[in-house]
């Protein structure tokens, strides 16, 4: 029974391991690591009392290219070949220390590899768009490191079939938020210039943030269980000083000349089914950038929005290690009006910026207890 519960439990862990890593294209949800997500479950500890460490590595990849204003897809962008295409990969390395039956602490280190192909950032000749000038920009390196402390709210020895875990953390501004690459056809006589890359492929957001998490599970039988996770990142800093160059595209975008430092969130829940060492889960997942931050200002440039996904996951558990695969599939994509969009709107003209989203993401990972 302990082995069965552990297997089911681990599938919940791995399903949420890479819940956010530069998620969904132009809506720049950055990697801040996996929530501990019940990593210190007593059923796991009963298998090996000496295990005090858990190491996990997970990778997430997606391609975003479908543009939305609100929930309306701008299909003409792909038909006309003017879409922005982001390829984004994040690799997270996390190490969790089990302090006792209640407490654990985790450190997460993300590495990011991004590319962005577009026309409008490279096709400006004497202020006029030349749509034969598609080029790419790239960024790669360390992301924002996060440390978090977790506690089971119920006594794990008395509540083995269900429990709630709370977590508090701090996200450091270790990722480069002023990363630069070449923009083509923007200098004198159409020359290239070294400029800040788009916010969506910056390695960090430039803010020291604070994270709040809740993770819960409940088993009903040897084969079925449910799970739920909630995560919110509070970023008090309003803007990070990084230029967007949007004001060079149009004077109307002058209030979007500097990058915002937005909050971000994720919530997910679903059901698990286990058969021997293989476990499968299916649930719903929503992640996004809010229009207004909980603390501090919300102006300057951000692309607020969210993605609602169907999230199937499968994992295979061995004696002390596990592997998993998850593919969240987008059901609803919504690029919301930002604060600056609303400032530019009039009673007869609603301004709503666009953002490119992915159809799905691919999450893979490996975990081992030490």
C-alpha cells in the first residue's frame, strides 16, 4: 500500500514540477521553479528513512506563434506571414532538503534558451515596415533563482491519505533582464543595432519577488486520488528600466517604453489514476500575468493574459527515482487589456494589444531521492 500511494503521489509531484517556465510566448511568465508539491510525503519516507534530499531536473519547451487580442485569434498574422515566433526552452534544477516530517526547504535554479523571430522589430527602413526583413534574436543563460520553505498543515503521520502543504519563498533577480541582441534595419541607412530583446525572452524580470503556495492531495482508494496546486508571485517593483523601443514603432506607444515587473500566478487541479508503477493524471491548469499587481504599480509595458489548459501527465516510478511527461494543451487564450491599453482607449476605440501563444507545451523530467 505504501508503494502504491507513493507512486500516485509522485505523479502529482511531477505534474507540477515545471508548471511555469517562460510560459506561453509573449505573455512572459518566467521560470521560478517547481513548488515543493508534497515532496516530503511520509509514505515516501517510510520506504527509506535515510532519504533526506530530493533532486529534480525538468525541461519545458514550446513554440508560440498564434496571436490573440482578448480571446480573438488574429489568424491573418499567420496567413500574411507577419506572426512573431518564439521558441522557448527552460531547464530547472531543484534540490529539496527534508528537515523533518513537517518542514522542507527547496532551492531552484533555471537555465533558459530562447529565440524570437519577427518582422516588425527588424523591418524598419526610414520608419516604414519592410516585411521582407524577418530576423531572429536569442537569449540564453541563468534565470531567476528561487528559495522556498514548506510545511504540512496537518500531521503527516495521522493524515496519510490527504494533506495540505503551504509554502513561502523569495525569488531573486539573478536572471539578466537587460539582455541584448541585434535588431536589423533600425539604425542609420538600415544598419543593425544592439538593443534589448523583447520582454518575452528576457531571462529575468528584474524584481525581487515573494511567492505563496498551497499544495493539496486526497486519496480515495488504491487507484484514485485528486490533487490541487496554487502559486502566486508578488513582484513589488513596478518597472525595471529596460527599454522596449516600442515608442520608436509609434508615438502612441510612448507609455510602453519601459518594461513592467508583473506578478504571475498558476492554479491547477485534477485526478490521478495508478496501476503498478505507472501513474496518469488529468486536470485543468490556468497560468498567467494579471493586469494589476497586488503590491506596487502596474504601469509601463506588460502583456497581461492567461492560458487555460487541459493537462495530461504520465509518470513511471522506480525504487528511488521517477520520470514524467506532461503536455498541457491550450483550451482558452486571452490577451487582456493592460493598464496602458486602458489609458490609450476612448469610449469609441478600445485598445487591446496582442500576444502570441502556444498550442501546447512539452514537460519532461526526472527526480531521485538521495
